C-alpha cells in the first residue's frame, strides 16, 4: 500500500516538474530532482502515517463499541438475574405467608354485606363462591342483607380451606299494626283504623253518621274487617264492665282503645237490620238498626 502510494506521488511530481521544465528555459539539476523526490517521499510517508492512524482509530472505535455492547448486555443480564431473584424472594415470602394463612370459601343464598371479626370484607353476591385468605383461628362471620342478617362462628386452620354456607333467614313480615298520624295502620287489611271507638252505646244510623263526621273516607268497617280484629289466642285480652257485668274481649292490637264488646258493620241485612260483630267470641249477628244496647262505632278508612 505504501509503495503504490509513493509511486503515485512520484509520478504526479515528475509530471508536474516535466510540465514546468517544458515551460522553462532552464532544466532542473540532479540535486534539485533528488530533493524534490525526497520531499515527495516524505509527503507520501506522512500521508501513509495519517491513513494508518485513521485505520487504527477506526479499529479502536469498533473495539470500544464491542466492549460497550458487551457491557450493556452484561448489565441487562445482571438486571434480569436480579429481577428473577427478587421475584423468587417475593414468591417464597408469599408462599410462606400463604402457608400460615387459612382460606374461607363462603357461599350465600342472598346478596349481603360481609364482615369478619367486625372488619368489612365487601359484598357477597347471591349464589356466587367467594374465597378469602384469613388468619387462622376462630372467626366471627356476619352478613347483613337488605332486610335480614346472619351471624355464625367458624374455626379455620392454617394452610387449610373451610367452606361456609350462609343462609339468611327470610325477612320478618312487617307488623300488622302500626301507629300513624291518622290512626292505626292495619298492614294486613290495608286500612287505617281510628285510635278509639265512639265510647258509648249507639244505634247503627248514628254510628254511620259518627264515622262520616270524622272526615272524607271514614266509614264503618265491613264484617270481615271487624272479625279480623278478634284474636282467639287472647294475647291481648281486655277486661270490661258493662252495666255491672264483667266480661272480656280478645282483640288483635293494643293500639286501639276498645270500650265495648260489640261493633256495628257497614253492611245491612235487609232494610231494617245491620250486621254486628262480637269481639268477645268473634261471632256476628244481625240486629235492628235502631238497637243501641252494647253497640259501638269503630271507624275505618282505606290507607
């Protein structure tokens, strides 16, 4: 490479000097030609040195790139090994912790809000299976539905699974009677009863007028409505005295003030009689509408 480059330089130099000689009247001396050749050799050597230096620099650069790439690869591999080791440590720790935990498998027939040992554990959907990691030992499990709740105790062991089936009792039916602003609400009959009867004996015509006088919608009850106010169980027995005679009536609620043993209905039996219900025994009779003996008015209206 060096010899070829030197030859090219010498040829260029000789050609240049030959052209110069043709245009000059004086030909160069041997010493001048030798000096020029020496200069050309030195220039060629310097050029070759620069080329070699550039080649070596490129070789060094490529070697450095390879070393850098190898270093990056090693760092990446080291980072990957570190991640794998960290993942293994976490997995081992999780496995060790899991071995110390118990598992509750809970099923419920009704959607409810779960708590374990007083800690809220979210909503359990009906007919779904829920798996919960938990500390071993005795667990107080409570689930509260929209209108009912269930509570039970379960003992679970470390590393074991316990299956719990929660069956929420049906909601209790609403109380039949409830005091409201207008009187006493009868949820069974869908009625509002007056809080008290008229307080004295009254005939059927006046009883009808008494109820209508309470306001729009108020009337005497039907025979069936009044019979539903008799409770044969005697849970609410009221002792009364009528004209010196003691007797008792059995009523369905203590929220109404009953003062008599018999009550008029809104149902007539022909033109001159109306039906009458006895709360002492739940029976009913037909009496003349003019009768006042022992008859009272207990008013009602639709809720």
